[in-house]
């Protein structure tokens, strides 16, 4: 089954403790992206990657890192999490940039992160 | 930041009624306008999309109406059903190398039985 898999689904951590949220897709998509979803703010892009070893900042990149060493994986790294990073995170992939009807964004089921 | 403004933030509609969600954009270079649907506990998924060369696109009970001169587009859900209860996001993009989708802030739709 074609899918984007995020792990973990739920994560509770403390301020300053480094964490990684993994994302993997099995559709051989070139484009991958991370979003955070907050009430009243919608979906905001954190980072995106057009291909292996190519990453770029989205709208809210502060406090996050990403890497794209393999086509299928795009982990999100919080090196020193803070409470304002408490959010629902989504990874997405597409063949293009998700900006055409024949190459839509495929989202994972989300990771709910709580930083205390 | 190119913006897409979405309204209302939340909407309650009775079963069988028409749900209408509106979006407005500023950048006239946008040329692709999708709507994504998100159920609780799931990621968003593409529902329907339109290009600016047409004023309307219909897929089943879902219709996008597009007004290029007003820079507005809307989603109409006819005969709304409880199973349509979800969060809906409009989005826009332009066909350029490093442009990505810009999402609206979302509308939580509740269709009451």
C-alpha cells in the first residue's frame, strides 16, 4: 500500500531533550515536506526537500533540522525542543511539489508532540 | 509570504444542507487551487482542485467555484452528510521552480444529523 509513515504517533518529552520524528514513503517520491498544524494557524511548512541532499526552509524553520540522505526518508530533528514546539506534525510527499492535480501531496497520519 | 485567506474558521450545517467555505488570494500568479480534506486522526488528503481557466469544477457533491477577477474561490458541499464532518483546507500554488503549496488556515465543518 502506498503510504507515508511517521513515527511515533504520540510523543511527550521535556524541554531541551533532543528528539527525532521519522518519516518514510514507499512511493519513490522526490518531494517531501514537513508541516506543523496548530489551532487557528492551519498548516505551516517547516522544511521541504526537492530531492536527495536538497533541503530548504519553509515558513517556520526555527528550532528544526532535517536531512535527506535517502529518497524515502526525511526525518525531522528537534535538537533542543521548547514548549512552543508542542504541535501536531505532518510529513508529506509527492512526485512533483504537490502543486498539480496529478501529483498531489500524500500526508502521513501525524505525530502529536508535547514538550513540557 | 503569499497568503491564502480562508473563512469561516468553523461551520455547522444540518444534514442535507449546503456547506460553503470561501478562500481569497492575493498573488495573481497562482494557477492551481486545491482543496484538502482532513478527518480526525488523519492527515489531509486531496479532495478536488481547479485551474483558473475554468470557473467551476464539480465532483459528485463537491464543487469548486472560481472567480478570477475577484481572486476568490469557494468549496460547496451539496446535500452535506455527517460523514463530511472534517477540516477543510484551501491552498494555492504557482508553476515556478521553488514554489510550494500555500495553505489557508482551515475550516472545521460539523454536519449535524
